[in-house]
């Protein structure tokens, strides 16, 4: 467990390393990586039961990155945690690298299931949660979705199934940064009212500021107490969070920062 | 000759296997009565999950169960399973090499009266192109159980294509072995290569040919992937001409696979009989559809004679 101050300090470092890796790779998805960073840090440092030296530990909590394009942020977090050497971050998206453009469970320690084709994570997470229940295990399954990803019908197939099976060991987080590739989510294909949608599917819904560590920690604590239904945390976030010229800019969804932009970004992250 | 549907054999096998192996779980998408997973559901309700009419969820739930250490069997009709959930099969089940057996009922001409939406003529092509996927079409109800035994033992992703109707249990001069094509009848003039329900049809065609003095070999390629290239070359070498017969599109299925192998390894005239580039349509009789696509034994005799002629030219 880390203090909020420590988490905030760490988050600046993770954001910097994430951008460095994307810039070096020359392609990737910085916007959604930065919006998800604080959620990932909260989970890996203060919420989940896991052991980087033993990624297959049967009693671990599981994390599934359904919005696979935020892989660089997850890789940085996993490297910081010690799942693999930090040096690997320099090889993001390289030919045959351990760190593929999108999460690959067959190559990267700490990745439970491959993702990249949107909409699958919550459904797979539900299957894992079901298996854990069958085995009488107390582990939980955490699944991070993008808000644009909620356009996928499969997300709602899983949402229906998870409540039907009373999967209270399943906790979804929606990274509600409001932007997808073609523009604001509400202009592309409106998701609102998104909290009411999840409530209508009979989920326990918690809304938080996805960059406020106190709120995130409290939300996960509350989710752990809920019995009989799954919880979804709608985390209001800012795409590109932490770097002023990237914040709320649609273009940084899938465009890497240039070396010059990286320099400016790093100055800002280090100055905070 | 005793008759039994391959899907019935599947339901029975699940109950038997589920008794011994407690890790076996079954997922269905609102078709448990038709796919026969209902038998498992009744025997072990705590290990059976019905996701409703949601095939993408069907496959991903099975994937999650497999990641959680279970041996998952996911079932639906052949088209819905492969067509509606292709992304989940490609990106999760096969990519991550999970212990998921996709067992489809209503392959080929099983869904004749339902028409184009249900007639699965593309499923083998859809599955064959996916890395790590093994594709098997049991010849009858007996072989179905052997295939399922092998899939459970082997582990990893499988697509097993079954059928609705009662069919004869064939006399087989071999013990089923995954990946090994088997000779049902020896012959030296032409080789029929088929799988599933079409093997019986080709045996009938071979019998008709015998009356006309033509010695036709019949090969059962139950495992379409990984395909037994050696057996195909051996048959081509022995007969000099090959006819593939399938209840599937002539594109991308068994015919395509055989042509790929022989064109590179031992080119001989190959004639592919199956569904041309069209949709199926409703019919009250399977025979009417089979006839439309030249898949009746007497029509196969004509095809055989044509390909033998080609060999001579």
C-alpha cells in the first residue's frame, strides 16, 4: 500500500515512461494510456492481490485490459512492479518483442488474456470470475474498459450475463474520457446516460474522478463489500491527462508523441 | 445397419466424460435441446451455463472458464458459432491457445428446411484459416466419441463439426487417430476424398462405380486440419485422380485444402464437388439440395468418370 502522495509521484513517472516508450516505438495510443494511468496504479499498488515474481499464483486477483490499446501504460506499470525488466519498455512494438502493440498473453508475464479487438474483455473476465466461483476461490477479477469500447454489443451481452450469474467477484472500470477515434463519444454514438445503462443492467454503479486516488481507493473498497452483483466504476477521466497540450485532444488517441513533443511533455511531468 | 445422430453421441459423451473429469464445463447459447448439451445440463447443472442467444459471449465465457483452469465445451449451430463469434475464436480462443472445444451441431445440410441463414457451408473455411485451430468432422456417431476423447486428451482449441440427423454407423477398417486420414475402401482408378456424412455417400458412389468396372478408393479425411498430406499424396499416387466431396462450399473447405496439398506435392487432376459460390435455400428434402449440388451417389459416378477421363488426356 502506498500513500496518495506516493501514488501521485509514481503516476508522473509512469506517464513519462509510457510516453517515452510510445515515442521510441513511433506508434501507439498515448491519449487513452494517460487517462487510464491512475486507475492502473491504484489497482496494482493498493487494491489487487498479486505477486510479480509469481504471475501464475492461483490465488491472485486477475486484471484484464479490455481496452487493449492502453497497453503502454499497463506495460509500464507491470515493469515498475517487476513482472519483467524495465529495459523491455524500449522494445515496445519491435519485431517479435515481448511487448506487442496490444496485450499478448502468450508473450508477456502478467497478461491474463490477449486483447486489442475491442469488447471481449468483460466477457472473458466474466468467464474467469465464474471459474473462480466454481473453485470456491476468493480472488477477484478487474476489467478495464474504454468508454468508446462500450459501443460494442458484446460488452452488454457480458453485462447481462454477469448480473444473471451474480458475479460479485467481478469489478469493471470504465475509463470515461469522453473521446474516441472519430471524436467525442457523444457525437459519434451517444453513450449517455451511461450510469443509468449499467444500473438498468442491475450492476452496482460507482462514479468517481478517475484521477483522484482517494476516490478510486474508496470505490474499490466499496466494490469489495458488495454481494450478489458485479460492480462497475465509471471513472471520469481526461484523455491525455498530465500533459497539458495532449489533454482532451482527440488526435492523441492513436498518434505517438514526436521526440520534440516528448521533451516538452517530460518537462511538464517532471516539473509537477 | 444401426443409425444414430452425431449430436446425440456428443450429448452422451459429455455426460460420460463429465462424470470422470470434474473440470469439464459446457456453455450453450439457447440451443441446448438441439445441440444435445441439454443432457450434460441435466446431469451437472452447476457446470452448465446458458448465455442466451449471444454467441460472442458464448465463446468468450468459454475462454474465460478455460483461462480459469476449466475444460470448456461451447456449442451452437455451425454457422452461428463460427460466423457470429469469429472474432472471439480468432483473437481469444485460438490466439491464446485455450482449452476450448467448439462443438457445432447442424453442419452442412443438417439445417435444410431452415434455409440460407442456417445452412453452414462456410464454417470449415472460417475455422481452417485460424492458427492453432484443429478442425475435425467425425464420420459417424461412433467416431464422434473418439474425436471428443482425442480433443480432451490433446487440449487446446478444436472445432468439431457435427450434424443433426440420424446416420448409419459405418464399418471402419481403422482405429480413429487425430490427424490421420483413413482409407475406407481401397482402389486404384480414382480417389474419393471426403469427410463426415459425405463419406457414406462416396462409399455408395464407389459401389456403383464397381458395377461399371471402375475401382474407386475412398478416403475419410476426418481431420481437415492438420490435414494428412502424406495420405493424400499416397492416394493421388495410387489412383492418379482425385474427387473431393463435401457438404460445404468448394472454396476454403476440404476441397481447397486437398488442392493446396496436391498442387504443391503431387499434382494430379482434382475435381471438387460441393456447394458452389451460392447460398443454400430451404428444402423439405435433403436429397433435393444434394441433387442441386451434384452430391448424390449417381452424380458422383459421373464426376468420377469425368476426372478419370481428364487423367487419360
